[in-house]
């Protein structure tokens, strides 16, 4: 994403506020000025309703960066497409964490990209692919109201798509599918739809249909209005120019002249088949995440991007309601509220500032406002916003439900923390703990540094950089860390050394799965001593001292299931 990040002028915004804590008793007396913001005006409701907050999910190389860039281009947030190459070059240059650290400010900027299009205010959440894939990627999806799933037409559903899709599915958010790279040879569109159902278990309804897929892409037929959009392969300017469009009905003889046989004939029979056997468009099912609308196109040439954007904006939900321990909070409910879903260390290692990303769930955020930090039961002031990365970002005076704001964090926030208007009192549902896939035993090289080691591990796990487990019974120094992406190990080593002065000994472990054993039909863990496990499985305790079993294989999980009647092994743990 580097080039996109670098190319972004002030129209792509990230809101950063600096906060200071105030005395804990103060929150009991809400400032009358703040109380004034509690009444929802029409303009506030309009602001919230015109927001669309979504993430683009894909397997690396499917074209997410290209698509993001094109969406920003349509929104006028960047003026020149085609910086993907520069980004790739930058990516190669940043293959080690030292370099990534230098780039950190850039990645902070792009954690959320906001732009306007056709009266809508759009927030795209960055879900890093590749090397930077981490638990953060999953957590970010908890802040989105919808997802655009990008597939490479030649590859179909790939491994990382499955993982990200599963998280979206669990949340029940609408998922829009864009099948990319149709300008190249691709799988048959019918096979791709079949794959969506067989691999992901989701029914689909094609919004448009490709004409010519064997490397001879002609265009797409838009089912909604029977319009044909013709692809112009002679344009090789990375999508800077508009695509040629003609209006024609599927059986229109004009279209026969333009497409020629067999494309014309194939299109007509495909459409007939789709109309007869395909799933009809059903907005309710789409919004429930039961049906995915499918768009075919080519992001690099802009082809089909605007069609996706327009339809997405029409169908995708405005900011959605969220569950709390006191019931549901609607975005248009009175009073500000939000939760922290991501914490990112600041780029300046001399100051241990971190940026906490907050999804606003209700009401409006104003620069300098006071809010209640629910976990600490303390009032904090989101004081003078501070611009800490200069030219790439602009500070906004206010933000609304659906928006993401970045807060400077001197160490007071944890993933999942709730901030509310001082007059309110509730906590948002916990962000799940996602299952790590790589594990390592860690200890300080120098045993004299144990205190700093523990402090660093604790803070980094609170920040969500790694998951931390203790191994009971083998002494206090035995810690195991779990990560979703191996880059997180490098980040841990680098940050422990640079921020805590601790050199790490890391011994990679052969485990691939973490499961929380639970008594069936209950949220209670069993007595770990009574578990029957394979000899290679290991029991550790998570941050909340709840037992977790580390398994080497799926087979070992099945074995444990068969030997422990009345138990289940949870993959995702809700705190
Ligand atoms: P990612 O963020 O999902 O990892 O993917 P990215 O956008 O970086 O795209 C991966 C590669 O796919 C890039 O090629 C990009 O140009 C290409 N690509 C993206 N969309 C399309 C498309 O619609 N059609 C075709 N034919 N290619 C597409 P690359 O060779 O890795 O880089 P570059 O040399 O093109 O910069």
C-alpha cells in the first residue's frame, strides 16, 4: 500500500487526537456544553446515514491495492492511478522490520482512508495482506459494516480469502464480491460462482456477467439494466481513461454486430441460464450476509470499478447498530460512543506513543471533547488534536458514527476498550481473540532483563501485537507467544530490543492450532488436569488465565474431541 499512502493528499483523512486523563470523579458531572451534543439533529442523522465503512479483503496479489487506488481515484482523493508499481518496489525495499518501522507513519495514515463520492462519505479500512498479515487484519474487520471480497479470476477462492471471509461471515456483515483480472484468461464464471458456494458456503447473485474469459475479454453485461459495457484493451494507461459504454439488450441485433458470434450467442445462453437457475437479487439476504452480489471486472483498467462502487453504495448499510452489555446501541442514538479495535505503535521510538484506532458507534466526536473510559472508569479529554505526521493528514474538527478516529495513546488503551459520552455507561461486546497459527517459546537472552522482558511482553500483548500464554508448572519464566502472521515474531523481537532493551531468545514450536476447551453448552472451561490429550499437545494459560490447548494438527484436535466427552474446543474466544 505504500504508494497509495504516499500519494494521498489531504482529502484522505485520518483524525488524530491527543488525550489527557482527568481526575476519575469528574465524569460524574457532564459538562452542560457536552450535554448539548446529546440531542440528535437532522444534520447529524444525515451525516451518519451517508457514511459507508468497509474493508477490502483478498488473498495477496488479487489486486486489493489496485482496487483501493481506483476507488480513491474515483473519489478524487488521488489524482493519478498507476502507482502500484512504485508500491511494489517500495514493498521489496521494506522487507525487513527496520524498514517497516521507518515507514510506520505511512502505514498509520493508510489504516483508514476517507473520501467523498456522490454525496457519500466512504471509509475504507486497510486490511494488510502478505507479510504484514496479522491479528490486526482480523480485528479491523470488527470495525467494518461491510466487506468487498476481491478474487483473482484465474485463481478463484484462495487460502487467505477463506480466513478473512470466515471472520466477516461470523459477524454477519454483507460481503460484495469483485472478481478481478477479467482482462486476462480466467476460470469460467460459472465455476467461480460454484467455488464461492462450495469453498465458502455462500450463495451468489451475479450483478454483471463477463463476455469472453479466455484472455479475450470483451466486456460485461449488466443484468440490472441490460446494459453492455465494452472493454477497450487498446487503452493501456493503467485505467486513467474512461471505459467505452454502449446500451444494448441481451438479444439486440446491434450487439451481435459489435460482439460477433460466438460471444453474442454465448452471452444470450449464459443470461438465460442465470435467469433460470441462478439466485435472484435479494437485498435482504445480501444485508444479512447470506447472499453475495458478484461483479466481474478489471481493477487495473478501471473496468467495472465504478459499477461496483455505485451499486455498493446503494446496497451497503449505513453504520450499523452494535451490541453492548446494556443492549443495542444505534448509530443515531444520543451521545458519543465507540470502541478501540487496533493499537499501533508510533513511528518515533524515542516516544512510546501509540495510536489507538477507535470506531465511532454512535453520535458525534468533537475535537477536545471529554469522554468516559469505561474500563478505567475515568474521564479523559480528547484535547487539542495534534498533527504528528505533518503533510499527509489533516485533522478534522468532528467525526460521526461510522468513522474511525486515531487517538494518541500513552498506554491507557487496550483492544476492545469502550469510550462513551460521560453521561452514558455501557461496554461494547468484546473483540474476539483470533486463533494464532504460529507459536514460539520466548525468554530474554540476559536473565537480568527479566523485568523489562515481562513488561514489554505484557504491553505488546495488550496492544495486540502478539498473544501471550503462560506455561503453568514450569516456572515463571516460561512464556509462549502466538501469532497469526510470522512477521509478528519479527516485530516482537525488534520492539522488545528497541523499546525495552531486551534481546530475545525465540524457540519456534511445532504447534499450529490453539483451542479453548469449554464444557459443552457452557462458557466455562474444564479442569485442565482432567483433559485427555495426545502426548504432543500442550496446555497453556491465556492472558485471563483460561486454559488453552496447543495442537500440532487437526488430527490431534479430533482425537481430543473423541476422548473428552462433554467438551468442545473453541477456535475463537470471546473475552
Ligand atoms: P494486492 O494488493 O492484492 O497484493 O495486489 P496488487 O493490487 O498489488 O496487484 C497484484 C498484481 O496484479 C499487480 O501486478 C497488479 O498490477 C496486478 N493487477 C491488479 N489488478 C489487475 C487487473 O485487473 N488485471 C490484471 N491483468 N492485473 C491486475 P504486478 O505484476 O505484481 O505489479 P506491476 O508490475 O503491475 O506493478
